[in-house]
C-alpha cells in the first residue's frame, strides 16, 4: 500500500471516530494497521451458517477455508465460520452497538478494531468457532479445534493474527485467523 493510500485510510478512520464521538487519543498510542475495504465484487460466499448468514471471503481465501475445514473434519474436528468479511460501515455499526451497551472505547477497542483497522476488511480473515463452544471469546483457545488449527492451519495458508502480547494492543484472539497468500 502506498503512503498516500495509508494517509487516506487513516483520515477515513479518524473521520468515522469523530462521527462516533470517540476521542482520537483512545487509539493514538497504538500502531494500528490500516486495511482497505475490499471491492465486494471480489467476494464469494464461503459458508452459510445455521442462522442463514452468508459469510463472504475472497475467492482464494474461501477455497483455502473450505479445504482446511474439510481436512479438519477428516480428523474429527468441526470448524465453524463465525465472521468473515466485514465492511468499514459494518465495523462502524459493531462499534455503535458496543457504545449503546455502555462499554468504553478503551475496553472494546482491545477486542474490536476501529473501522479501517480491521483485518476482516480484507476478505481474508476469519473468526472460527466449534460446536459446543458457546463463547467465542476466551475458551476457544482451550478447544480441540484450536489445537488442530495450531498444528495444521499454516498448511492451508492461515495464521493466527493476534497472539498473546501482540504489538497492536489487541487481546489474545485464538479464534481469529488470516489467510496470507
Ligand atoms: Zn476477527
């Protein structure tokens, strides 16, 4: 990404935060990455979940996801797609929901990226869960599914984006993986 692009993305994020009434200082001390919202035309439906929600990824990322899911299943491990591509506007809506619940930005920005800073904008990031794991947050890291991912995900091009003590100030997110070609 060019520096001009980077500056434009930063500006767009700052604008969105202003509109949300969130002080820029909340994220100013963090070196958050910026991601361009991918063109929707490049996305395909990777999975339709039990609630009928259509999770979209780029075509190669969707292919890699399905291959990985199939391989896990052969090892007796079920992987479920919880969240895939998220647009800038959708990310903004998620933040608005947190605000409506009275959660402080200092808190929710440790698990939720500001719009423009979410790896989900790329159409290559996935949040994964497994049946029987009610809460994605916290306990997914203790499941057999997570152990399988740790041993096998790299074979399919997926890596864990936010390990413990990551430099971006996000909490440890064992459910969040990104396909990096
Ligand atoms: Zn995620």
